[in-house]
């Protein structure tokens, strides 16, 4: 916005007591939502599991390793399957995966729960690790270019997925997976914007008339892009980092 941009609509102005009453009514709904989320998480912990071939290989910094190795000796593994568009430049890579993965930073708390977070990228290792380094990410990164169809059996393996595994000795089991909007759990950005009066400013949101919604539909790649690049890339370009993948 600037001085020449029409001001967007605003909520009605009320006195503090009226505002507090409206806030308390919403707070009751928020608490119910939180408790339902807790109940769903409890049900998730009670799902059955399916065994995965522990010898399936991915490519890491030292060459092929097994999916069992990706656990790094911990009991659990949270794996994000990062989409990759072969032969395309960094500017043309997946804007959604760039958005979500760039928000995963501090892993110490995950490690304290005997769990590992790792990226299994669906592109070649040498190109995709350069992309990780361009973004300034530090999480373990592997290429599942050749084995993603096995690890994501029965699913559209070309999309992004968040998959949870547990191991029992040398055996590996898949306990949960999600995709689409399910990966929003990785994004504190969404949660913070959802608390603001204008929300995410995307066209699918149920907002009052006159609310700014310049970002269109959430399925539109341009929601995640500015001037032809995934939004998160611009600060890296301005910092002088190279986005050359070859």
C-alpha cells in the first residue's frame, strides 16, 4: 500500500466491553477447535502402520544410503518429500515446497523427542543440494529421485508429502502421511496471518466485502511467487547467493 492506494475496508469500531464479549465468544470456539485437534492427534497415534522395505536407498552427501540410515539412529523419522522439476532453473522450482521447507529451522526440539527431520527430494542430489544451500537451509537432505515411487506407493509421488515413520530395530514402518493443505502444519506463517484481520488475503477465504484478497486462489502458483520467483528466493538473491544448480 501507499498514499495513492485506496484503503481496504476495516471492521466496525465498538467500545472495549463489546469487543471483549465478541472476543470471548470466539475464544470459546478456538478452545473447542484446539480440543478437537488434540482428539485427532490422539486418533493419529492409534493408526495402524505398514512396513516399508528398510533397504530402499536414497542418495546423500556420501552416496547411497538406506531409508533406515536416514533415521540417524533415532526412533522416528519425519520426511518431507520435496517436489522437483527436472531441467528447470532455481527460479522455476516448486514454489510451495520452497515456502514450506524454508520455514523448518530449529530441529533440536524434534531431536529431543527421538525423531529426525529430513528432506527426500525427488530431484538429483547434486542439483537439489545446491538449491538447499542457495536457500540457506541446514536440514538433512537426500535425493529420492529413483525411489520416491516405492516410498510413496499408491500415491501421486510427484506431489509434496509429509510422511512419518517409526523403526523397530532394523525394520521400518510408515505410520502417517499427509499432502496438500495437510502440510500447512510446517508453516507458522499461515497461523500468524490467520490471526490478523485480513488473513492470508487469498480469494478462497471467507472474508467480509471489501477485504483485500489480491493473492487469488491458494492453488494458483502465483500465491507463492513474486516477480517470477518463489517469494523466499528474493532475500537470498539480494544477499548475493548463487542460484546456479549445475
